[in-house]
C-alpha cells in the first residue's frame, strides 16, 4: 500500500500525543505542543497540533472500545445491507441503529466522542496558527490553519448529520469542559463559516501530490461544501457548488481510475480518482487500546465468518453487514462491472452463515489476504484505506445539480458527459445510453457508492427515507450449498425525527444542572 512522508509524520507524532480525551470529558482533548490559549507558538508546535487533528481520521473503526466504522454506521440505516453478526444481540447497539430503535443509553458512542476530540484538536491548531511566532513561514502557517479549518468542518459535519443538535466550541475549554448546544441549522452555518474561512485563505492546492499526499486540498474542501449544502437542501448555494464542481472537473487534476474493481485494492489507494482518503497501516491497534493504532477493523467486521476463498484473495471475518439480495439480483444492468466490483457473492462457497446471512458481502472494503500480515491483533489492523471523497462523486454531483436541480452549466462542462463518464468506466467504455433524470441519477448513485456510507444520507436529502426505509419483509438465508435455509423477517419504521440519533444519556446526565445542559433530540426521550 502506498505510504507517504506526511502520513508517516502523523504516525511519528502520534506516539507523543497526550490523550486526555479518553477520559469521561468528551469535549476535552490535548495534543502535542498544546499551549496556554493565546501563547506564542512556533511553527513546529502548530504543525504538531495539526498532525494530532489529522490522527482522528485513523479512528475509523475501533476507538474508545467501540466498533464505530463511519461507513458501516451510515449503511446500517440504509436499504443496502442488514445488520448480521452472531445474532440480534451481538453488538445490540448496531441492531438498534439498523431498526431505528436506538436508545440514549444504547448508542454508537464512539463516533460521538472521537469527532468532538477532533474538533478540540482543530481548535488547538487554529489558535496556535493565529499566535504564530514572528519568523514563522507565513505560507506554512496559513496552510496549516486552512487544513485545520477543513478538518474542523469535516468532523463537525459528521456529528451534525448523525445528531443534528450538538454542542459546539471553537476555543479550548476549561474544566468541566462544557459547551453550548446549538440547533442543527446553526451548526450548518458554523460548518459553512469554516469552509469559507479556509477558502478565503486561498492557500490549498487543488490536488496534493508526492510527499504531500494525504493532506487536505481545495478539491476536498469543495466536495465537503457540496455534501453539506446538498444535505441541507440550501438551494441558495446550489449555483455556487455547481461552479465548484465544474472547477474541480476543469482543473484536470483528477480522472476516474480505469478498473473499478482494482480501485479498492492497494494499487487504487491515492489513485488519480482519490480526492481525499485516510491512510490505514496494518499495525498499532490493540484490543486494550482505546486511542491508538493505525489499522482498521472494518474489513474483518464485514467479511463472512470462516471463509475459505478458493482463489485465495479474501479472508474470513465476523459476518456483519451482509448485502441485501436485491442489489446483486436486480440493481445492476448487464455487464456493469460495479456489480462484481462492489459485492462478493459467496453463495455456494465455504463459510459459516450467521444472523441475517444473504451470501452477499461488501467487496470494496473486504478482508484481503496480505493486508494485515504484521504481528498483533490482526482483526483490528487491516491496511484498507477509507476513501472519503473520490472524483466519481464530483461528476455525479455536477450531473445532479445541472441535470436534475436545473442549475446552469459552468465552464462548458456538460452534465450528461459527466454522467456518461461514470457509466462508461463501469461498462469498460460501452455503457448503454441513459439520459439524466431524477430516477436515473438516484439509481446511478446507488450503483456507484454501495458500501461507502452514502445511501442513507441520500435517502434523507431526497425525501425518500420514510417510504423506502419503513419495511416489513421476509428473507431466506440460503445456507452453504443451499442446505438448511432459514427464513426470517425484518421489520422497521422510519419517521422524520429518526434522521438524528439520540444523544448519549451519559453525557446528558453529566450536564444536568450546569450552565449548558444537553437537551435530548426530539422523539428519543
């Protein structure tokens, strides 16, 4: 897997970070070189604070002793997969998440905590950059600040999507580490403020290359803006993000990776299609460590238990998140390479069927032989990078904005050409003709982004969640070689207030009677 000097720097500094954030104070965090607020900061201190902010990206699957893969936590609420695992009670909080029956005391607390830590570390970076010692390289300091603003906006937008009405702060907090809670629309405004501030610094390159790969860039910033604006349905900014997508396309800095299947292998990491991704290393994470390590647990989590792959490419795992049969059997057109590039069909192969087994599993982030060969807790330490923004999303964003949301084309970029470009890659250059309209755009996004944590959020912003995610269905687990099939039912009801998760009761209790008491999200009392 490709590793670069900036990313190795993150790991080097990680050994020196102080993790007060793993205490009970979810809004507190320290980082290397952390200074008293307002104190002069050397360039080295500013950079070390920035590195500590980037490190949060490595906690994509197991932190604070919780399984909390960002992609999986999003997809479990979609109609692309089931919960799986050993039983409904195996990781009960995940079953509750998938059935919209979470409770304030049984919730995915890992994501809640790690991204607040990320905000705190970004605050440290921004504050130190604003107090840089005379003699520091002004361009370096400006860039560090822009990257920290991007990361703060990124971490905040995840909390905003999952919980909506959250505490927010931009300065280091003093004991007892409390901050005011804001409404979701106010949080949206804070996110947009950070994005604009980073843009106004005018320092981020459109793409990062060479030893800087892994750092935030302008394209990532513009992609984050597009995600946030589209999710908020802020039509007043549609023209702006249309121009942003056109700017990324017209820059010619990115292009689709030729082979969709190989995009998810090590050779596809930091490829021509990658705008921003994490860099996971197959080492460092251990069962007894809540805030350390560099590998990811996601591949083990979503691969079938006891798998014997006759081609010796994939390994077994824990059997969570089986893909729904509809995706394999009905979603794709003939000869669409994304079908076999996104889904592993293990029906008829040797593995141990578990709860809600379908025989189909996520291929993109599957456990692969050779991706965690170093000694240690291997199930926690796969080296599969998490793709956060890729160029295919840029093209489909532009296609949606112009072809569905009726925005004017920018810089001579054709929405239909963007749509066709994604499809032609999927069909090796021979895609059947398909005109952009709302139905086709929605289908194309689902086909392109299976297993990438996109589907649930799209259903919410399109207004389709109530009708699609309210279900009462019967499925049959085929069993290995078709033997001993098991029929089971799946029932859940989605209502608009379930767009947000309940705020963890533990943190509500801590703030009772204080200056900033947390108020539970509607519908979860």
